[in-house]
């Protein structure tokens, strides 16, 4: 990059030198060459996992007058077109636009899209060059513009990468973590634009007795003569200036797409389309969300229907005599091997391959990888996705990170790990040992937030290879054991619901219930079934709590199967923001670094409301003129779901 920069500047030096040393305009042959800012640099992140249409751009300015003839951007192989480009004034006025026919685009690399005619720009003024990535998958590097980038007379200021979600045509003003979206211009300094104010040359003499009567103006500095102005905080609209900044009483306004960045994801319900058996079984339907029972036996339709009422739709671990008809007739699903001859290649409700459980805790890394690869090879081509569960070691520093990431990334299409924060001894250990990639403090260890941090850690490991799969969360219905070991506690109904919701808030794409209680006074090898047949069973309250939160998940599955937005509603909160069918949904709990109590929410600028509805609580909360509302969280496991629109 530095060598390329010197090279281009060297081309400009003859023109600048002539302009500075003679009074007459430079001859046409000395006209400056075209200049770009980013040259041939390659992004570190060629393909961002975001798959939503977005306009991406860069603010820039020039220290000399000149013309922009084209806009260029870096295209990764998955960034499919068409890609309209636009040149804007700093105030959001569209100056020119163009689009390259997709058939003429190269598969990847820098693309240059010529404008219909060059656009004159003024020195010291601010402009924005942008392009539309209609399907996301754009190139972006966080902190890529933590410092300004200057090349010749052009400068992209610090934090000059901008974006605006939507289908294009919206002036991009939002910034995120100084990201560089690799948008650039082709600029030609105007003839004589770098030349000082022309003066009359003195007649040659053998030895001039006086200096020229007029001194040249300041030579170009390579930076704008005026500092770039701050970009508008919201995109310009066509609404009259008298439009209210907040919605009228009782009304709300939620755009179909918020002008906010997205949380990377695997694709929601559409993710399952790549697996023929899961797709045929309906897993790609947005109304479906995987809720799994770990080792739950069923032998009759009545038992299957009871499980469905609890919210279970999928099973891992089952008696070998279980007929396939129970799955098919009750629209329940099986992840595992062939139980008996009633399971065939055409068994649609047999959706997944269960590779193994806790391989990382039973093998050396090399042996574990070999074992999992053999299982993957044995199931190759059967149309089912691969699932495995690991221990908490894959999110800790106890395992070499390369080994942990290999376990999480190399064998599965859906993955989970188990760590039962509420009911295992770990949180009470003295001294407390914090060794997780998402830190957990002892003060907040035995809280729902730790389950959210488990999911955050799993997703971080999953993202290490640049590809995302479906991350699932284990939650104990009673306790996590260990069998024969010291009993810590049973999870309370409120804790169970809180651990599920904090997992969802942190992007769990499926749930797995540990359906056994192996220690303490309330033990069971099948908690769900025992709750069905034993009216006074000591775990009935926990199963009832699971039923309640599972019902919420089923009802909100179309919402959960949309991509979340990156947004902070305020301090002390753990939240998830989604939009669906003209409404915004906010899932909220207290975070793992603070105490329960009142919290204040600041709505995003795109959302206008006078009140929010609290889902399943039969109440509404007023929103003030600044877009703020408050609510209370009595305990660490309390959660609320807010709907606007």
C-alpha cells in the first residue's frame, strides 16, 4: 500500500512542480493522472456474514478541485449484483449514479463502475461514494478506518465508512466500529487545480534585483483545507420539516428494515433448506424452532402428544424399539441413528445425525478429531445434518484454542455445549476460577446471564472459520448432576425460564433440555414422562415452566427466525432487537454485570412510539418524547418481551 501510494504521488509531482515554479498554466501534457485512495488493497474480511440489502460507502474530500469519473468497490465472490453506485454531496444530494451489468462484473476483486460523465468536485468539500450490496455478503473490516487514509489529494477521514440498510437509494450516514467497507473513487485533479494563483512572470534578467511582486499561494498539503463535517445522524427524508419527531399518542412507526447493523447469523429457518431431510420435514418453515428432549422415551401417541404440549418437537436418545410411525404420525423429529427396520432412507422425520456427546472430554484432541471424522464420513450423503454436543472445555482456556475451534467447526451443522450454571458446584468453588473466553464473575455466576455468555462463547468459537452454523443451548430441566456427586440445587421454575430466554437473547437457534435428574432428592431418568404419569412428581413445576417458555418460543418463532440488529438500549441490559411484519420486538433481561432493578430503554431513531406492549403480561408502558421508557426486573432471571407496532 505504501509503495503504491509513493508511485502514484510520483506521477503527480511533475505537474505540481511545474505549477509551483512557473507562472503560466501547465501544458496539457503535464495534466495530473487519475488517483484512487485504497489502491489495490485486499480486505481481511472479504465476505461478511450479513445477508441483508445495504448501501455501503465512504466519506471523502480532496485538497484540490477535480472530477470523479468512477466509483470502485471491493467485491467478494458471494457479493452478487446488480451493484448500483452513487456519488453524493456531503449533505446527501445525489450527484450521479450508475450500474454495471452483472454479466460484466468479475467474480471478485476491485470493480470500477464508470459514471455517465465525470462529476466536478470542489476542494475542501465533503462527498460520499457508495454502492448497494443487494444480498449483503459485502467486504468489511472493523477498525479499518480507525485512522484517516490519504492518497495524493484525496482523504477518507477516520470513521469514514458509512452504511444505510434498505434496497438502495438511501444516503448512508451510519457508522460502526470505524469499519472500512472498501469503497473508493477514481479522481482526476483538474488542469491546473493544484497551481497557485497565476501571476505574471518577471522578465528574465541576468540577476533579478527584486523578488516577484506576488508570492505563490500555499502549496498543496495533501489534506483537505477544511476539516470534514460530521455526517448527518439520520438519512435525509422527503417529509416536510414540520413532521413530528415522535409518533402521535397511541401510534407507532416501525420501518420494514431498521437502519442498524445486523448480528451475524447462519440464516435462520432458511439455513435448513440445504439439508434435504430437514427441509422436507418443514424445518425451513419460519414457524419452526428446534426444541429438543435429551433422552426421552415414547411408546404411544398419547406420550408423543404430551411431549408436544410441553413444547418438545425433536428427540435425541430413544429406545431402539421405538417405531418410526410415532414420529411421523405426531409430526415429531428424530436426530440419531437408525433405531430399527421401520426407519428407512425415505423417513422424512428422521432429520439429523447425532455424531456423539462430549467427545472433547473423552478423547485426546487428535483421537477426538479422528473419531468425529469417521462418524461424518459414515453419514455422508444421507441428506441429514450433523449434530454433536461438547463439554464446557471448548469455551475455556483449558483447551488449546485451535483444538476447541476444530471441534466446534469441522464436523457439525448444529452444535451445542453443556454447562449447568445454576445446578453444578463450579460457581461455589473457592478460589473461584474464571477461565472462559466470555468472562463469568463469581458474583453473577449462578445467574441466567451465564447461559447467555455460554452461547456468546460458542458463537465466538463457531465464527473462527468464517462460516456459521446453528448454535443450540443445553438447559437443565432439574439439575446437571453429576450423578453420584455432591448435590448443589435444582433449578427453580423462574431460573429455568430465565436461562432459556437469556440463551435466546444471545442468539441460540435451538434448545436442548437435559431431561434427567441424577442427584439430589428429586431424581428421574425421564423428567418429562414422569411429570405426565405422576401427579405429585417433585419436578412438575419445572416442567410447567418449560411448557410456558416453550409456548412463547413457538408463538414467536417467525420473529426469532429473522436476523437480529446490533443495538444497545442502555446500560445494565442484555437485549435482542428484531423486526417482523411491521412490528419491532425487544427481548430484554438484566446483564451479567449488574444487579436486578429498574432499567431505562432508549429506542433507536428509526422507531417512533408513544407506548410499548409487554408481551404476555397484559400491560403497556409509555414512551417519552425522547424515545425512552423504563421497566423493572425484580430478579436476575426476570425477562420481558416488548412489541412496538
